[in-house]
């Protein structure tokens, strides 16, 4: 062996000695195992010792041992380099903002959902309760367009209702003595992506001696936000930012409006706002006046009256009736000269 080979051999021996001693340092071992996330096999090779010896040393230093799922993930990560879920911001965005389930996130990352759950705990990201998990797994979704909001607001000003059995979703409920109108409601909501649940229910009310047809929609996550605006105190309250549009006023008039006609007088409109708070009725009157209609709140019954001088203009503003069963509310000319 010449001098150069002898020097190289001595250097390699010295290096092996140094490496074999390094794993006896807790800081170095933590850095390799937890910081660089090397496997016990990789570190054992670096230190020229057995895996068993290295594992025992890790235990002696009370360094947390990886679970089987974490070890499996690291092997998978080294294979494909997919470790996005180890990034707290990325994981928080997927889980909280995008509301993906642990199963969906695990599918994106190619690991088990238990691994994702462990990392959520590690980062201190709050885990959803069982009710929210069930909701997200089975939630119905719809896209509420501007037209859909205007239509729903009009129905809610009238007899429409948003019911909820969960803090995560709400469903639309409506009752009418006209089957034609209930079918119209079902078809319109269907065009908005809101589906009917079950069949239209028919119920007889003995005290009034007539039938009422009831519609119920599926529960949708998007409807809960609208419900919060309308039922802030568990009582129907008109949102402060509601805007009266022709479509909103038309649906409101269908549900709660009437064309009053008395002999010798011009027809005028009444809006039955009895169930609303006085301040809500007053705000609606202000909006109607801003639209150019002479409207006042009647103290008796907390109702709104639209002057006979504005009745024709109001009917022209809201447009034609979309169903035959309520067309009588538009018979202005019929009662004009009676």
C-alpha cells in the first residue's frame, strides 16, 4: 500500500469513527430523525451501526418514535416527494377554508386519512365535530344567482319560510291553497338548483274548510346564510340591506298583496305585513316611496297601503302574473269603473 492509499484509508476510518460517535449526541440524532426526517435505517447506515442499536438510542434520549403510518408516509414522500400536508398553511387552507375532509386531503397526498388527522393535531388545527363532518360529507350545494336572491326575498316577504334543523344548512318551505302555485314554486326553485324533497303534501284545515298544499326543499348550505339574515332573532326580520326590485315586489305581492276594490272608489293595493315588526314595515314603506309609489303604513294591523293613484304604476312595475291562479290580483281594469 503506497502512502496516498494509506492516508485515504486512515481518513475513511476516522470518518467512520466520527459518525459512529455522532448518534450518541441527542442534538445530532434529533436533527437527523426529526429535522431531516431520515429513517432509522438511513441513520444507522450513516453511523455504521445496526437499526436496533439506533432505535434503542432514540428511546434512551426520549425522542418520539414515529407511528407506522408516519413512517409509511415518509417512505412514500421520499418516493414521490408529496409532502404538502406537512405545510401548516396548506393544510389549514384545505381543511378550514376549502372545507375538504381528511379523506379528500389524504387522497390528494397519497396517505391515510389518519396521517392527515395526526398532522391536524400536531399543528393545533381544530378538528370538526361529528355534526359538521356529517354535514360536509352529505351537504347539498346550489349557486344563488342575483335573480334567485330577488325571488327568494320576495317570497320571504310574503308566506315563504326558511327552516333549519342544523346550524349548517336550511331548506325552503311554502304553503298555498293553489296546487298550481306550489308546482310553480317547485319548478322555479329547481331552475335555481334547489331540489324538492319528497312529494307535495296536501292537508285539509277543518276550521277554514280548505286544503293547503305544502312544498319542502332539500337543505342547502347556501340557504343558511340567507336564513341568518332573515331570522337573526329567531323571528322573521326584514334584512336592512334588502332591495325592492320588480321581481321581489311581484313575489311579495303574490304572497301578501291584494287588490282592494270598493264601490265608487278606485282600486288600491294592500300588503299584509301584519307579522313583521313595525320598524321593518316602516323601512319597506320608505323604499316603496323612493321607487315613486305613494305608500303608507296603516296603524291598524301594521299593514301597508299603496294609494289608488300609484296602484296601476305598481302593477306595471312588477309585470305580469306568472300563474293563472293569482291573476285576479292584476284585474285593475275590471274594477276601475265599478
